[in-house]
């Protein structure tokens, strides 16, 4: 879709938009702070609101829409399966499961998959697996898991127990014990924290919600070396960073690392249905036996059919290459804005965290100005603006995004 069809946004909300938002605000809990846009349709890297205004999507549903809105192969798989069977529960086998788990395991060179639904479920599953392995195989009666400062792994009770974000934690205690926090990117601190009770190290290869924070080169390889030396599991939360977002199938590939467990979600569902998974080898995942873990909807026929379509697309390597090549263009352009309201640029592939000079304004201020210019992006932690467009974005659309960001920064400076 052409860039020149992007629509400007007026200061006042149009009547249809205002009516939708008023009804949402009246009846939906206020646990999100979205921009004032009501999306009605989407295709590729573009979305259209209820007023007919078009925007370049630069969030991709937090990387859940890596393959673009409405990828034809993904939609075809969903349409076909909707007419066959959508849910059986795990009480019975279904004919979509074999391809899903076999091809996902092969994509990551592992041999076993635990299908779930949401990213947080995958994290919870990974934690349970690590504790079970520690107790059954290593004889640890009170296993601990080392996590990273600044982490984001979801918002379940167990997961927020090891978050250091007060907004996520305050008022939700008591918290689940068994977690030790160390600084992200500090291999020495990690090794010092390991004790005979350490079951696993859980980390994001790139910390997305923290502002797309990339660890030092070689850090992940050092984590793998340390965990292997101590017999500790390495768990890579690739829910946001994985499945081509950073330019490789998984972000740990930058350091040539193979963890014991991959946690996947978001993009695995192709932007159609929630699908998540824990992927590992039988020596670790084999500890799960009937009754120890489960999910009524996990690996359902519709989810399996959609995820298999996604896996087959990723197996071609096309989107990984697009992310690397177009990511270089995006980051090169963002770096030219340093000093003009931008204080730092981080990221890998088509994923960037851009820190806004607080003297100029907040990241949300910039996001609101970008919305007026036909671009949807999202702020995090006041200072950082995130860019994670669908990987179908074109080079000229990236150039246009950079032009609009430069213009928004100038608008803010002159306000």
C-alpha cells in the first residue's frame, strides 16, 4: 500500500472514534493506556481505523504480527481449519498436532514441544519444567531460578514475583519465592549468584519492555558456558525477540547459543490466534507426565494449523533476511537523529528502542505526534519509543517513517 495514502489525524476525535472509546472506557477495565485510535481493518504493514484513516503499524502487536496483518498463507490455514474442527482438548489426538510439534521442534533443532496459548503460559510452563527437572534429576529440594533485573516475562502472579517494575508488582502480593535477580548483561554477577540450589537461568536475549535493551556482545555465550559448567538450565524467553524479529529465527543465534529451553509465543500465532510453546529436548521436557501440566486450548487444531503455516514460512528464511537487511536501514536512519531529540538508539533487526531527550518531552509525546502523521508506535518507561513494524514493511516505508519521526521531533522542539 502506498505511503501517500496515509491519513493525517485531526486534534479532536471524530464522532465514531469517540463513541467507540467512550463505550470501551465505560465497560473495559483500565489496565491499558492505548492511543486514541480504533482500528477496524489491516493489511500487511498498514491498519485502517473506523474513520477510514490509514496508519503505518510500527508496533506489530508487540511482535505478534511479524509476518504482517493477514498473511495469505496464515489466513488460508485458519479458514480451512475453521471449517473442519477447532477444538478437541488434549483428551484426544487431532490431525494437526503432529505437523505442528514436529516442524516446530525441527525449526529449533530440538525434539519436543509443550503447546500452550499465551506467552505468560509458556513462561509459567518453563518455570515448572525447570523446577521439576531440578528436583527429579538433580535432587534439589528447594530450587531457585536466576532472573535478570529489568525483565518482563508477563503479568501472572508468579512472573510478577520476580519483576522489579513497581507498577506490575504493587498491590499484588504475597509473591512466589524461589527467584534471585542479577543485573542483565553482567556474566560475573550471574556466576557469583549460582548456588547448589540453582535450577535455571531465565532471560530475554533482548529485553523488549525495558526499552529494547541489547546485552554486550558475547554475553549470551558466556551465560551458556556458565550454565553448562554448573549443570543449570538456560531458558531463553524468545516470545518477543524470536521468530525473525531480530534478523534470525531466535535472538540467541547472534551469539551462537543453543539454550536448553526456548519460550515462544506472539508471532507463533501469525497474528490470528494466541499460540505459545516451550521447546526443548526430551531429557528436560520428559519430566512432564499426564496430570503434571496441561491446557484445554493448548495445541488446539486451529492454533496448530495456523502455527504450522507460520513455521513453514519461517523455515524459508525470507523473513529473517528481510529483518536483517531492512533493520540495518532502520537503525542507520535512527542514528542520524542522535542529538536532535534522540539520546540513544538500541536494537537488532527490525526492532529498535529510541530514547527521547527528556528536555524535549516524553516518548508518549512523540508517539502522539507520530499518530497525527500516520504512524502508530508505542512508548515504554516514559523515555523510550519502540519501533517493531511487521516484517513485510518496505524500504521506502522505512524511509518515510524516519522522515516522520524527524518531523515529529522538530514539532516537539518548537512547541
